[in-house]
C-alpha cells in the first residue's frame, strides 16, 4: 500500500468521504477543519444517484436515506403562471437499484458522514487550519495554525472553492462568476407538492424558481437571479418574495410561506475547473478545490464524493504513488469536464432567454446519462 497516514484538510463532503474511504482501507487519517464546530443548520441539497452509490459503498447510505426524501418521480417544469410544461425523469446515475435523487438537508448528510468517520477511527482537529506545506522526499510536511508541524504520506487539500492552498500547488486557474446569483430557503410544503421548476413569463423577477422536498413537511426553495443582490431597502425574506412575485400555482404557497424567520441566504454562483494536475509531490487538491460548478444539474457534491472514493482506491493500491495519482487524475478529468461544459452552457442560457436552439432538458439529460457508468 502506498500511503499509511494521511492529513485531510477540510471536513466538507469531499474531505469526509476521503477520510472514511481511506480509514476503511487501513490508513491512519486526521481531518483538520478551520471551523470550531460543525454547522447545525443549513440548506437543502439535491443528491443524485451517483453520490448515493458512493455513500452505499461507505456504509452510510441507510442513515442518509433515513433523514432524506427520496425522489422517484422526476421533476415537473412549469410556466410562471402555474401551467405545467413538461415532466422530466431524472436519469438513475447510481444504477437501477438507487433512487435517481433525494432531497436532504446539508447538516443531516454532513452529520452522517462525521459519525461514520468517527466510527472508522478518523481523528478530528477542529478550529485548525493548514498554514503551509512542502514535500520532502516521500513525505509531505504540513504546518498547522496550532503551531505543529507533522509528516504525512499524503496531504489532501479539500478546502472547497475558495481554497487558499490551491495556488501553492502551482494551480493558476481562478474562481470566476457564472453571471448568476441564488437565494436559498428552507420552508414548508404541502404533501402533494413533489418538486418543480418554474420559468418566468416576463422579466424583472427571478430567472427561475424551483423547489425540492427534503421531508414530508418541508422543502428547500431556490431562486435564481442576477449575481448581485438588488440594492433596495427590503429585508431578505421580502426580497425573495419580490423575486418570486410573478410565479404562481404551487409557487404562491411557497412564496407566502417565506417570512422573517425563514432560514435563507444569498450568494453569487462561482465556478472553477482545473484540467491540469491536481497534485504536486505529496500534496493533492480534491473536490471543489479543483472543480466547482454552478448547481444547475445538482452534481457538485456527487462529483466531489466520487473523487474522494476513487482517490482512496488509487492511493491504497499497489504501485508507485505518482503513477497512481496520475491515473486517478486521468480518470476524473473527462468525466467532470462533461458536467462543467453542460452547466456553463445552461448558465449562459439562463441569462439569455430565447437563445435559438437552447435545449436545457436535452443538455441536462445528456450530462447525467454520461455519469451512469461508475467512474
Ligand atoms: C448555491 C449552491 C447550491 C448547491 N446545491 C447542490 C445540490 O443541490 N447538489 C449537489 O450535489 N451539490 C450542490 N452544490 C455543490 C456542493 O455544495 C459542493 O460541491 C460541496 O459541498 C463541496 O464540498 P467540498 O467538501 O469540496 O467543499 P466545502 O463544502 O466547501 O468544504 C470545505 C471545508 O474546508 C474547510 N477549510 C477551508 N480551508 C481550510 C483550511 N485552510 N484549513 C482547514 N480547513 C479549511 C472549510 O471550513 C470547509 O468545512 C451546491 C453549491 C452551491 C454553491
């Protein structure tokens, strides 16, 4: 086996999945994260079958499904006046025996991964940042914010899209704006509301609005809009209502359920894709640190956890570590690039309604179909 002890920097979905998969293969793993405590509240996520396939292999699927809402029925597309446009089946990217998607709350999925990592013997040091690193011979030396310096067979940088360590790995790609912004809210739904996306009939409000059930009683709502929050005197919940004002049918109920205590936030949607090497010596960047995509096909977390499991397989296989890392990278890049290209095209069409030959349904379907074969 090439690696025996690994430092994972960042305890998001990428870092935790890597930590669990490595620990299950006999590797001694420590996870550091700059947060002092894990978040207890958070937004909803659509998690697709190819992520569930990874969670099944980690042995954490049942717990995640226990807190989630499986979505077997695909998604309904509406016009803003509430008229049903079409119904899309979501490809079963995890294979025929897993739901195509589930709706879940981020802290529930994260909590299940943390508990599994602890059960597998992973050590955690919260409130600790990676400060610097260098490769010395066959080991990586990492200095942390607690003042300690230690040696590792491999350091995995899973710091997310705003990774500070990425540049120190010689990666020059920069984070870019997608031209879109997004509001997200967790709110109540009626039992017969099964998930949908609505497209505007006029301009001035949201580019589109969608929702995904996360339980029998709740859903998360997303409102796609311009990349900067509109400058006005409205409180956040009032601004979301304003953006949703032209959306009716099921969206009337959702809009009215958003009030001053609703958990919501706004962010500009950014992206990055690193096609070149993700590692230098014994330090490697993974997950959103090297590929963050606009959430227009809901594949972000799925691609991250695929990365992590596949990496664990490669670095614990027999053979030269450099060759294993190169082989890992060669397997990941084409698969991820297909999704990146699709989401950037979708983001462009969101901003230019009426683009001739725009066919978002086809582009989404093709991108997801390509992920059905396991990576
Ligand atoms: C608006 C939005 C909606 C999304 N919706 C979906 C969806 O529906 N479905 C889906 O699959 N994906 C979705 N995604 C994408 C998904 O959230 C990400 O792909 C995934 O969370 C990235 O995981 P990560 O572990 O790579 O990074 P992160 O979740 O960002 O985790 C990075 C961790 O590293 C820590 N850290 C950073 N720097 C340091 C340091 N120097 N030292 C120590 N710790 C450090 C941070 O505290 C953090 O805990 C969405 C993304 C956005 C922005």
